C-alpha cells in the first residue's frame, strides 16, 4: 500500500510541464478571443491602427474622385462656353506678354550713378544709370588739344602759302621782264635762264605750301572726329530708357564693375503687349493681318480687351505642350500674335502684367457680331 501511494504522486508528477503549457496556450487563446472592451495586457493600438488605414485610404480616394469630377466639370463648362461661339470666331489660349528690353552697357566700366529701381515707370529718354567715364573724359581732352594744335598748324600753313604766292608772283614778273629785255640784248641768256629757274622754284614752293595746308586740314578733321567719337562714347555710357515702360529687374548696383554688354536693368515695354496663340491650319488660313480680336484674361474674365492680329507665321509647327488643342488631330499649328493697341496699353500701364493666362478670340468673319461677353470698347 505504501508503495502504491508513493507511485501515485510520481505518476502525477510525470505530466505537470505539459499541463502548464496547455493552460498557458489556452490562456493566450482566450485573450485573443476576448472582445476589445475586456481588460487585456495586449496593446489595443495595434488593432486601432489596422482599423484606421482603410478609412484613411477611403478618404483619399473620395477626395481624388471629387477633384476629378470638379476638373471634368470645369473642362466641360469651358468647352461648352466656347462651343456656343459663332462660326466666324476662332480662339486659342496663351499668355499676355510685354516685350522685354535689356538695358546693357556698351563698354566695360563701373556704375557711377543709379537713377531707377525695380518697379519704376520710366519714359523714353529718361536716364537710368551713368557709368564712370573719367578715363574717356581724359582722352577727350587730349583729342581736343590735338584739334587745337591742328588748327594752329593750318594757320601756319596758310601763312606759308601766302608767302609762297608772293614769291611766285615776283618770279613771274621778273621772268616777264627778262623775256622782254632779252629780245633787245639787255639781258643775257644766262640771266634769262636764272629767272626761269627762279620761277619754277616759286611754282614748286607754292604747290608744296598748298599741300601742307591740305595736310593740316586733314589732321584737324581727324582730331575733330576723335573728339566726336569720345563724346559719343561718353554719351553711350549714360544708360537711358529707349521706350516708356516699367523696370522689371535691377541686376546690378552702384559701384559694381561690368564687362562690355553687362546687363543693368530689364524693362517691360508697355507699348508692345501681345498674346501668342496657336490655331490649326483650317482656322489659321482664314486669319489676316489686322483681323479684329478680343483678349479675355483669366484674372479679368468679364473685361474683354480689344486687339488686332499683328503677325501670322508662314510655317506650321508642332503643337506646344502648354496649348489646349480643340482636337487630338491638331498636330501642326500656326503661331499667331495678337497685339493690343500701343496707345491703349500705355493708357493702362499700371494694369499691364506680363505672364497672365487668357484666351484670344479672332473674328475671322467681319460680318459676325461679337457676343455680349466679348463686346469690348472700340
């Protein structure tokens, strides 16, 4: 009996590790099967993160769909509004551009004065900057001194010419007397030959004096040309606005040294404002120089700007990427420039903005009446 009792605990102790393992696995399984509301030692954030990801992607997908529908609706309205245009009106999109003018230096030098800055409205002939011209000024003074010296040389040559003229007159008179006296024998042949040689020398001296006068005059003209050249160079070192416009960029500042052709300003010519559009061959063939046009800017959709066709390309080109085509078959397009009247653009100089997107409408049929939204001021 005692041996059996001792054997029973041994048998009971043979399987304890297996029992604990089963209990532990069962407990883990029970914890995994517990609802989210029960207390558990496992972090609940893992389950929430997996639950949030589908919702986030759902919101992103909905937002993309809304954006696509809005873009499609806007494109449809854009096409629909243009499909209502009369048959005699063509259109194309582009950007309003003002002609840019670079104000550069003609010679290398240092900027001595600045009289304009970015954003300033300038008039034609207004001084924008002045370069340092002290070296050219010194050369100019040297040329002026040489011109004065040439003038004095001319005066001296003229005096010498007058002297040679008197000697030549005297030689002619003596030769005439010798010719008259030799007939009567009062002058020997030797004396007659001497008078003739004196006359020839006087004539040669007179010619030489005349040549010296002409040479002195040429020297004066050369000196005067140098003076004029240096004055032109000094004037060219004064940078002025060639046309009325607005300063867009000030590239350099006072005191900086620039090479020949160095850029100081970039200005916008408000008298040359245009928009380049591209039309397919069927429509471009109907457009002529001077065709009446209207420009509608995206920033001012209710304000049509009167304009005219200023340029038509002679050769078609591939459609630029930024151009909205009306048909996928439009591979080759003609560039057409629509320009605003210079007086009108100058009158609205403060409103000119280069780079504004918009649409230009061309009335290729003069008999067609502009729609109400395109009836701008004449």
